[in-house]
């Protein structure tokens, strides 16, 4: 009887170690706050659980920031800012805002999960910016994504690099030689990812 209990305990311990590893997915995660990037400007890859809420939890652990979930589950605070009125926290998986709770939004290896502060309107949340490298060296294109993931050139976007601001034309711009990361901003939109 004692041997069976020890064997069962060892099997349970092995199961507890192997199952979370088997269920983990490698996803890119970024959290854009109300006034600054909270985590992952360059969208680092993290080991996450199987849904968008688990990706936020992995980022919170890696970046040592606070978040709170109300029953539902509804993320009502990340960092210092709780949701209020028509402003609060939303998420996208691969550029699309799923119409389900984050704990129900399944993610798979290679996905990109973005959590961001937004002000909701009848059209949905704030557009999010996506920065891509252009064909020419040190040139970039900035795309604006709506909640359905539809992309258009981000008119009026500005590239930020090494303390400089570079205006874009039709969402495209070249920054010249630089050392730091390049980001994009536009009035009324969520900051972009960062690229070298």
C-alpha cells in the first residue's frame, strides 16, 4: 500500500511538471498603457497558457506589473489605470479583437497578443498601429488596424527614433541612420510595436 502511494505521488508530480509545459504556447505579447508602454515594445516571445488572459498573466509575471480581473472575467485594470466610463482595457489576437472574454480567446504558437488602453465608441475601440520594415533601408510603413484587423495606411503617423520625430506620408517614412528602436504614433491610435 505504501509503495502504491509513493508511486502515485511520483506520477502526480511528473504529471504536474509535464502537463503545463505541454500546454504552454510561445506567443508574442505587448501591453500598451494609457500613457506609456507597460510591457514588450518589441513584442518578446513568452511561454503562455492557452488563451489571451493567460498571455497577459505571463507578461505580468515577466514585467512585474499589476492587473486585476473582475468576475466575468473582465480585465478592469492593468498597471495604474482602472477602466472608467467608456475607457478601459481591450485585447487583440493577431490584430483582431475577438468578441469573447479573454479567457475564452484561444491562442496558438506564433500568435501576437496585444493588450491596450482604449476609449470605446460606436465603431469599437481605438485603432492600433502596426509598424513594418519598408523595402528601403531605414524606411518603415505604418498601418492602422480596426477591431476586425482590417489595415489601412496610417495617415498622419509619426515615427519616433533616437529622440527624433519623423513625419510619414501616407503611412510611410524613412528615419535615416539610427541606434534605437523605431515606434509609430498617431492621434487617437494606440502606439505601434517597436522595430530596430
